[in-house]
């Protein structure tokens, strides 16, 4: 447990989550450049990203989810640490992973989060059936690979403001084709 405000803020996951407010003056305290990252649309781990993700591997999923929720890009050092430590996600409970995944899928920019998951190795660990869809080339009406096709279906469900259950169905509707090939 942190004894000072500084100790508390440095233990947060991302700069955009590390604000405090001085209740006597109303001043917003930003010790880690969170305002700049908010203005620039960047998700950046506080301090050493490897340390932040080692403290709690779910933060790796949270970075992808924030990207999909806010439409922000993940800063390179943060993304590299996500990639290096992606295998540690297996230490996190399935329930916590599911919650982050569902929130990512139900976000305005799900493609960004899914791309971050794919680029960092999370998708292969968490949804290997979906990950494998990228190796199935499109045919007939589909010009894109199967993973891209399913992401497009998810984006359409988001555009139509479909409920989460429909978005999940849109994203996973063709995963059985990998085994059928």
C-alpha cells in the first residue's frame, strides 16, 4: 500500500490513469505526462513497462482494451514489453481475462485492440482459433483473410450498435473453418 501520493501514482498502469486531484485547490496532479498522452492519443506504461506488466499481467490486456475503447495507439516500448511478457497472461484468472476481452470487443474501435493482441502474441494465447484464421485466405465473396473478415463483421456489428452477444458472434462466426480446411 502506498504511503504517499507519488508512490500511489507511480504504481498505476498507464500515464492516462495516473491523475490525482488536490481537493483543497481543485488542481489536477499529473506527474507522468498523462495529459500529453491523452492529447496525443497514446497509451504508455508508467516508468518501466516490463515492471508494470510483471506486477500484474492483466495490464497487458488492459492496454489492448484501452486502445480499442479510446482509439489510441500503444507506445512502442509499452508494446514491446507486452510482446515480451505476453505469455505471463496465463497467470491471470480466466474470469479477469474474459472481462477485459468482452470490454475490448464491446468498444468503439475493436480492431485496434485485436491488432494489439495479434501483434503482441496475446491473441494466439487467448483465442488461438481466431488467431489461426489469419492463415486462411479469402475466397468467393471474401477478398480478405478469414481473421480480417471476422474483424470486419465485428466492426459492422459495432456500427449497428449491436449488443455484446452479437459482437462476439460476429467475431467468432467463422472460426470453425480453420479445422474444416
